[in-house]
C-alpha cells in the first residue's frame, strides 16, 4: 500500500465511494471489479486481489474518471501505479515480443503500437 | 542676489513700520564666509541686518511653532524647501496661515561649505558671489571663478520645488526647474545584498550620538513632546548602543513616511554626517511605487498616504524579496 | 557579520500579534482542533491588526525575538471595517524598509487568517518557525546588553 | 507595589496534561508584583470562582491574572467574579494557556516554559491595568429585518408581537422568498403556499411591521443599539394607494420577460406581480424591459388602468432610519452549473434544476402544475433525480452537504407518482440523509408506496440523444453500471448564499466564511448571533437548512433582538481611546484613520506664561468608539491611548514575552 | 507567422503520411509557415503517470526547449504528441522535484521551466488564424454534408491542464466544419474513449466501444465522421461494422483531409517517407 501511494502520490482514503468513476468509465462492462471497487479494496488494503484483476489491464487511461471525481482522486494514476507494480517487480509483461507480428495489422499507427507496448511491457 | 537682498530689507522695514507684523524672521551674515544665521527683527531700523546670499540655508518655518501664537503676525522669508516645510506644519495644524506674512524667494541653489572645504578653496576666503550660474570666490588678493553646480548642496541639485509653493509676496522671478534624479543613492543601496546593506547602515548608525539635531530641525517633526524623551512608556533607552540607534532611526524615518518634504535639512545638520536623506527617500520611493506619486508639503489639504487606504492596495509584504 | 552560525539546537522565539476577532479566534480554533505547531510561537492579543505600530515590532526584535508575525482579518472582513487596510499599508512599507536597512525581510511576516482558518493558522506558524530556524538567530536588531 | 493574584486552572486534564502546574505556580510566585499563586481543577466552576473571590478579599489583591482557556470564552465570567469580590472587573487579565499552549504542543517542557511566558506577559499587562467604568447609551427601540422569506417574516412577526416596530426589507416586489416558489413541503406534504400565505398576510396587516418591498439596504453605519441604515425603496411606478390589484395592466402589457419567480420556465410581463398570492399585491414595472422607459413608446398599462394608479414619474426613495437590532435573513441561491458540464444543463430543455421541478409541479407554475416535459409538453415516463450536484464535491463544487436535497428529492418522487401514476422515478444517491422528525418514514414511503428506485452511485454523464436523455450511472450496491433512457433529469443542486452576500457582509461588518455564508458567533453556543453585537442571523444565509430549522432560528433571532430592545440603555465597552491633551498637537492623524468617525477636533484655551493660548486637540466620542486602536497606532507622540490595550501595556507585554 | 512543427512518429510512416501531407499543404495555403524541428524524437505516445520516473518525457523536454530557444510556439498534429507535450510542459511549469531532476539530467544551457507554449493544429486554426479567415479561403464548401466530429480523450482531458476546449461539450471541430460549409451533427459519446491501445491486444473491447460510438452517430443521421487523433482514426475506421462489400458503415476522415478538399487543393503526391 505504502509503495502504491509512493508511485501514484494519490490519497486513496479521500474516496467516499460515490461511484461516479464507474458511471463515467467507458470500459466498465469489460471489468471484473469496477473502478470504485478497486479503490474500496485498496482502502481495505486488499492490494493482491486488485493486482489479480482484469480491470487494471482493461483501463484505457482516458482520464474521464479523474476529471469528474468530486474528491479529486486521480484513479487513472492509481491504475498506472498498479500496473507499474506488476510490470516492475513481478516481471509480468502482458505483451511478448514474439506474438507481435500477428497483432499488428496493416495501417495500425505507430501511436497504437508504442502506447500498447508502453502500457503492457516492463 | 543683491537686488533681492535690498528688496528684503525694504519690505521688512515697510511691514514693520506699518505695524502689519510684530516680527520679521530672516537671515543675518555671520563673521565667516559661510555663516548666515536666522535673525529676529522687531523694529524697522534693524532691517538693514537682513542678508540674502549663498549660505541662507536654515529653514525659518519651524521657528513659528513658538513665536507665532502670541504675536499679532510674523513676516518671514521662504525658499522653495522652506515653503514645503511650512505646508507640512500647516497640515499638522501647528502653525496658523493668517499669522504668517510670507515673502517668497525663488532659489536656484545654495553652496555647501563642506564642498568648498573639500576643494581646498576655503583658505582665506572672504565671500562668495554668484553671477548667472558661475561662482566667484573672493580672497584678500585674488579671485577664482568656477561653475556653480559643482558646489551646490546635493539636495539643491535634486530640488523639485525651487519656486515656493506658498507665499503672500514674491520677491524675485521664478527660476527654471530641472531637478536631477533623486533616487540614485537609494537604488544603489537596494542593489546590494542584505548583509552588505546591514554593514553599511551599521557603520552609519553606530556613529549616531542621538543629539536629536535631525529631529529638532525637521519641519515634519512638530510633536510637543517627542516619544524618545518620554519615560513612560520608555520607548528608548539613553545608551547610544547600536540597537537603540537602529530603533530611533527606523522609528523617526517611519514617522516621516508620507510626510517628509525631502528638504534635506536633517542630513545637513547631522554632526556625524549620517545619510538620513537616503532613509527618507527610500520611503518616498516606496510610497510612489506602491500608492502613487505623493509630494508632501505641496498641498496641505491632500490626505497623506499612510493615514488613508484603498481597498485594492497591493500587499507588498507578500513579495518574496522586499527590495 | 552575516548570520553564518546556525546552531542545531537554536530554537527561535517568534512573537505573533493576533487580532482578537479573526486570527486570535483562528488560533483558538487550531487549539480546539488539537492541531499542533511549534511552541516557539507566543501570541499577544490586540483588538485589531491596525493597533500594532512598528515600534512594538522593533521592540520585540530588540528584546530578542527572532521572528515577528502580525496576523489580521482578510481585507474586507475586518471587524472594524478598515483596520487591516491601514495595517496592510503600514507593514508593506515597514517590511521593505527593514530590508533596506539590512534586516532579513523574512523575519517579519504578515498574514490574513480568518476565525474559521484554524489549520491555516497552525500551518503559517509552522512555516515561519522552520524558516527562522534555518535563517538563524536575530543578531542584527537584538539589544546586546 | 501591586498585589497581583495568579490563578492557574487545570481544566481537568486539558491544561494539566501538557503543562506542569507545580512549576508554573512556583515561577508565578517569583514574578514582579505577584503576592499569591494558586490553582484549581476547574477555575471557572463555582468552587473555582469562590476561591478567587476569597483570595481577593483575604490577600487584598488589586489585580487578578487567570491562566486558563481563551479570553474569548471566560473573560466575562472572571470579570464578573472579580466584580463580585469588589474588584473593578477591568483589572482582570487572562493568559490563554489552553488553546494557545497545552492543546497545541505535545512536549511538556516546552509547553510549560511557554505557559510561564504567557502568564508573565499577562502579569506585566495586569500591572498596568486601570479600573474602567462602562458607559451607558440609549437603545433605539426599532428592529430591521433584511430578507422577506419565511425566516424574515417569522422574525418580523415575533419582534412585532413583542410590541416593537419592525421594518421588513425585501429586494423582490413581494415577500415570500424561496418558500413561495415551492409546491409541497416535506415531510407532511402540506402545500407550501397554504402554510406561508397566512403568515405573509399577518406580516402585511401587523400594525408594528412596515413592509418595504422592492427595496434594498444601501448603507449601514453605527453600532449595536444605534444602527443608522440607508434603504433604497426602488420606484414601483404604481401608486400603492390607488391600485386595486385587478391585474388589467399586466394582461395588456405587450413586452414579455423570463419570470425569475418561475426560474425562467415561463414568461411575465414588464409590469408584473411575481405570483398570484403576492403580498403586497401591487404590480411593479421592470424598467429595464418596459418599452415606455426604453423607447418612450407604448404606455398601455397607464391607459387601461381603471384606478389610474400607474405613475411613470415615480422615483426611488432613500429612507434613512435608526435601528437597535438587525436580523439578516437573506436566504440562498442554487449553485451555477457551468462547471458541471457532464450533466449537460443548458444543452437540453429536459435537464432541469430541483427548483425548476418545483415550479413545473406547482399549480401556479408554468404548465399549470401538470409536470410536462419542457421540450415537447409530453408527460415524462422515466424521471432521473441526481443527488449531490455540486454538494460534497471538493474539486469543483462545495465541500459541504446541502442537507435538504435528500428529503425534497424523495418529495419530488412522490409528487411525480401522484401526477403521473405510470411514471418511474430513479434516484441516484450516495447516502440518503433523513435526520429529522418523520423524515425517514417519509423517505420509506417514497420507496415503498411510490416505488421510487434508489440507485446508490452518482451519475457519470447525461447524453442528450434526440428527445431522450441517456443517463450513465452506477449502482455500487449491485456493482453494475446502469444506463437509463430518461425523459426528464432533475438535478438536486447545492445551496449557496445569495450572489451578493459577500458585499452585504462587508456592509454590515459581519464575517462570511470561505463559501460566503455568514459566520455565527459560535457554531454551537451562539448560532443566531454574528460576531458584531446587535446583528442576528436567521435561515439559510448562515448555512443550508430546512424550513422547520429556519423558522426555529428566526424565532431565536427575534428573541435575541427583543432581549436587546427591552433594555432602556446598553453598557458600552469601556475599552475606548483616551487623549492626553498635554501631548496632543492637534495633527488629527487619528481622525483620518478612525472608521467610526468617533474623533473630532476640540479647541482648547490654556494659560501659558500668563497669556491665553488657543490650540486644537483631538477628542474621542466614547459612545461611537469601538476600541480598534487604529488611532493610537497612528498617533506619533502617543497622545492617543487605547484603554485596556495602552502603549504602556503592549510594550510591557512585548518585554515580558521575550524574556 | 512562423511556428516550430513537431510531427511525431505516427505521421511520418506511410499510414500517417496521408494525414500529414494535407496538413502541410493546407498550412501553406493559409499562409502558416510550419517549420519542422530538425532533431525531434518520439514523444512516447503516453504521458507517464507514475510520478517517480523522468526518462519517458525527456524527449518532449528537448523539443520544448528548442522551440523556446527559437521563441516559437510548438505546433502538434497528432493528439497523443499534443497530450504528452502539453502535460510535460505543465509538469515543468508547476515546478517540482521532477523538474529539478530533469533539468540537471539534461544540462540544457538554460534550464527549461515550461516557458514554451504547445498548441494543436486545430488551436492554431481557431486562435491564431481564426475560422473566419479559413472560411474566406474555402473554394469547395462541403455543402450539405452531415459530418459528426469525434474528439476522444487525449485532446480534452485532463481539462485543467489541456485547456483545449470545454472538456464535456467541445465546439472546436463543429466550428471548423461550419467554416468549411459542412453541417456538424451532435450525438452522444463524441467525447467517449475509442479504446486507444486496447485495439492492440483487446480488440473485442475496443471494437464494442467503437461500435457504440458509430451506432450513436448513425442514429443522429451522420453521413461521415471527422477526428483529430491517428489512433482514434484507425480504431474507428477498422473496428466498426462493415457493409457486406467491406466498406465501413460510416466513413472516417482526419480533419486535415476535409480541410484540403474544402480549400480545393490538388491531391498532392508528396514523398512517402522522410
């Protein structure tokens, strides 16, 4: 938890579970635990359960939640911190070099490839 | 300057003889070349004593504090700086305009005896005369001509009101006004770092013997009893110790903030030559910057800046670097 | 004679002139809120920030204060309508003048603290204590006798 | 030599916990002038006070210093105790060793050292205290109430009932305020107008109440018991005596304007009465939109008026009046919506505020209370209510809870079901706060009988899509994202003070907090008084609250005002400035800085060396002086001295505190 | 009017070239002198949110510093580059431990504290030039074409820092379309995210988001879509449902393509890659 606060610099206890981030999130149908639940679990210290979830990889870092949170908690930064913990310490690159050729389709802009790699690999 | 002196004597005699005034305040020539002292003349025969030369620098206005209240009327002569001082006394309601009959003497600058000594021209000097802006030093056997501004007081070189702003009778033609920049010394000090400035002022203040000459000559210092003479509350000790001197000079300067007419008399009379003008001018510069230009003594009806306010004033104490 | 020696156990003495209606009440609120700030701060109650004249500040420095704070109501909220406006002009001039005669301007701070800003009062007092602790003792104005 | 007694309070453990009382007593005994130093567990208790009284008499004390809590708490108590023991109350000084010392420092040694320093300062000041006698001045037996809402009306009625004259000033053409705009009120569903109009009529009819509608306070001077207020009564352009209230004029008036009373949902004429039950029922010409005043054309109202009551030449009237007490009841506004773009307010007519919903559901409102969709006048099927729009929002809105939205939203859900049985209400909430009599029960009725669906979670975004509104929300209880296709979205907006509240606070000289609500003297113990004596607060101008609390507060404010007006005279604070005429030079710098114009110049004739001498000195009007001390700071020779905070005392305090 | 131009890697490859060429062409036609920086590097496509690393945005700082030295505003065309450069600029303006670390690592002659200014091509048209001047130059107005602008997230959010337009209800592309004679279409989800890099390994998620957006636009009668971010452009074009003939239901244009057609400039065959 302390490490999470260090990387993200966010005050997780500020959140009072109003659920606005989940309501605003465009990808919430594809998440196993919803954004406000991520914060709730972190508040209760259950970091492991969050690190196992699909949610942090589905998050598209589109900053909608951060813009509307009434408590100024930047959930996108928390998500990035969670991914950072996994990528840095646990070496769990989600995207391997070798399976790249089949993923890259004709005409996909470099922006997509680079951001994809930045988010999913060490 | 001669014709003005004649006019002075004639007018003094006239007003005394007509009984309009009980007393005439003017200057009288002393024994040495640089001595021109204030003189109190009560009957017209003594009017001949009056003089007007390059050394009539003492400000006559402050003598009115005591003299005026039991006399019918007093006549006196004002240069530009004296008139400003008189206005400041009026703003403090210490003098009564009706009781003062003011002769105005436009002044294009007076000679600083110390500058003459520093130039070594004072040996055997009898008198100094001026023609246009050229000085003639008269000795027993020879004469020497120089450019006048070289020997004027610094305060005269930066004088912004040589033509008196308040008078009943004008004795001469108004003189041209082209003052030099008066904040150079202040800006130069402001440029140094804080410790260097402390060193500078510590040297100045440690010389102060608290003779209070600066307070006694200042037209803006017109309290009946000065707080530094009071025993209860005892604001200031008697020891001429650095922290007491600092307390005196900062408080005195602060009492002048927004009221000092920049006549330079305090710096002139200081026996140990403390540059008090820099202190006063720093406050004048800050007031001009923060609250808009304000020249004390020009208009006694105008409200001085430190007893009024404007809701939109800047909070200069929030600046990280004050100066 | 610049203030070089910064002893570790130097504990600055800071005198705070607080106006009764706003900053003194803010200090009280900091108390009721059990907030904490250094014990170096000692408060003198005055009816209004306009009651504080430069002489009291110079006297405090003379008697050994290392820092002085004058705290009043926010401009426009003064209980006496225009008190803090006069104070604002007076201390704007004083701070610049102290700086001019070689005293570190950081030793004199002026803040507007309302009765409902307890935490801000504590924060201001903490900040000035830290700053003066770094700046070191006031040797320039102190009466050495 | 002074005989000073120092009394140190333990305050239970509040002080004793972090201040070593024994050391403090020992140190106090050494202080100059101190002849007695004692302590007590609770100095402000009966036993504590008896100990003080006893010691004063027994030790023949002539000064008392109490080391306890803040003087703002018990200065008065200890002054009364000293007076009871025959000592002038103004010879008591308080050292604040609790709020300023024991409560804010954890290290006991440092706290003890500081406590000793604070006591030494108080002793130094007490030694220079002089006995002061308060002055008496007459109280004007008339009250002013600012704001004609339910709070103002109730306060005015109570004060008038007590037999005092009251001026009730209301900015809009009619009293009634926000409550007049409401349809029903929770929790009893009484019709708002039915319970309000009787009080409005009483206020109009009451002999002691003088209604000043369409008027605003322009200037307030003076102090408690002697306020001088300038009120601008704007010209109504209609002669109140002749007008019968027939309404012909506003029927015929050609120019239409958005009605503020109907929150812009309906139109009113340039000459108008805000709502049918308006009191006084006299129309007003809105000169900005009247064609006569802009282009000197039309004048229809003047022609059709049977009582020829319309008078274009009427001009504003400036009323100057003296008052003893003022009650401020200026009410609230709703928060602005520009910063909450995600709700799309202003982009689609069917996204409305809670106040607009009140008007739509009200019989005298636009559409006659049928509650139809503003876009196509169809009955709404799905209605979404959103809580906490701008409330409890630290980032863009207001951090506080607006208290009444939970309850009136439940009421709205009920009203919706009554008007359109087949409609379905969805309420997005974080917490339902029902802290009042019958509040929870009323909320449960909305859920159980009126089938309102409560979804726990705020709305992410409202997407206008054709004539429907896609509401992206969430239900954090079932952990599902929710999208509702709504016909109407009602935003329960945060309560804020009136837009010009800060200006009024400055004019009255009372404090306003960071959100511009007026600040009460003490949140728990003095909720209806402001810091300025004689100025009382009632209603939402001081913070969000519902109607029952507002009425209760209005009654309390009235009671305080009545207590003040009951007094023939009031005792003034004796800590005023005094002039030492021997030092005063008459420069009158003090006169220029005095905010209360309490200083004037006085000619003085004295004999000096046998001669008469006339000079000017300053003179203080003790009744006007409020004791701010600006004059003594501006007085260079120190002739002007503020009693209680004199130059000598402050200097002694500075010396003592630096030891 | 001279500006430093920061193209970013995406626009330099053959996929992006079709977006950049019309932009440069239109700029010349409108009298804007876009001078490409000689030594720009890839901006990193995503702004590093973890507060403890500075490596990712060093490239951005170098470009910002060179633009500042030349005293010119830095113009970006791709939404990701704009997002990263703007936030880096803000981070260095705000001043923090990160700024000091960056500056002492880069050792620039003059440390960079965010004095430079980053503007997007659209802001250039709106603020510097003005849409009225653009309208004057239009020779082939897109009369009667109902086009739905799509914004996505990188340009708009976080609102306070990007300050590009009203984050919840932007108008800039609507105004551009009006100045080009087209008819903008209002529809829900125009500021919702298109799935960005999810399309790399979570295609079905990105696809469903794109379909929701396209479906909403069609429902409001849009005939085409226009956007300002290469990745959204790709996602919208490739992940929406196709007609039986393989054509996208709703054609998607990059705003520079529409600009060029409206200004009546010939389809230029520039050099494909740098």
